[in-house]
């Protein structure tokens, strides 16, 4: 794996090769997609940032062909927009899109909480408790980036425990869509980290002890608070 610099943080580019000794087109497309998406999710490329294929090709030391394919995929997922007038722009989610994402999550996560309540294995409970322990450690350090990552992992874990791959796929996509907004909310209002951790503990406790109705209610309350914070990020 080689290390490429974009003038800021380094970008790692894998050196896997095709049959001719050069990286395959699909591999390069996937590398470009992952590198760009990672920078968008971390907030390095903020909403409204203008990009060009030439600029990105310089960052990643690639031709424009895999860059173009990566941008098409990112546009389909709602992370960038392209137009003849503006070119390529990192896209921000609208208020309506954020609200829509929370409606999806509310429907799926309450279903999942009810389905897995009282049915977790010892190993699954251990994974859940390890996540909460890591959240607590990040809270002490006020590590916003890792806290948001662990927040995502907490919610995704229940979907993994259920074992429904379609629900898992939708949940992962939904969390990615709103990741940047959640990150920004916690940066504006770090006290939300402590409250969110307490809400996670309450959800986990209800699920582990098999109280499905309480688990559903706590998920509903947690998501409603989260939605209000995302829609009014500067509110205390």
C-alpha cells in the first residue's frame, strides 16, 4: 500500500494489480470512491465545496476515468451533485431529507428492538457492553469523531444481531447519509454526547432484559431527541 498526499491528510492507495500488473479499473474506482467518501464523512470536504475531476485525480494520482465512476456512485448516494453550470459540489442534506431519514430509522429500529429483545446471546451481549464501555471512554476524552463512530456501531449492532441483511443495508446507508450532520451537532453541542450515551445504556438494558415495549419506547424517545437536535443543532 502506498501513501499519497493530497496537500493535507494523506490518502492510502492500495497496490493490488490486475493481470497486466496494473490496478484494475474497478479496483481504482473503488479506491477513489472510498477515499472521497471517507473525506466527506469526516467533514474534510464540507457541504458546498466545489471539486473537479482534475483536482481529485491529482489527490489520488489516478486518471479521470475511475474518478468519474466514483463520483457517479457518490452522486447516486446523495453525497455530491454535478451539473454543467456548477460542476461537482459536495451536497448538504435538506431539513426534509434529515426528517425522512429519521422516519426510516424509527420504523426499522423499533421493529428490530422488539424482535431482538430478550433473545441476545452471551456473545452478543458482550459486544454490546464493549461498545458502551468504549462510548464511555470517548465521553471522558470528549472524542467526538470516535463517539459518533461508536454511536453508529451501537445502532447497527442490533440489526446485525437480527440477521436481516436488507434491514442492515438500509440502516447502514441511512447512517452514512446523516453521519456528517450528527458529527456537526456533537461539535456544536458536546453535552449531547453524555445524554446520548445514557439513552444508549437505557435501550441496551431494556433489550437485554427482554422488555420489548420499554425497548421500543426508549428507541422512539432517543430518535426523537436526536432528530430535534439535528434539525436545531445550535439549541442547547
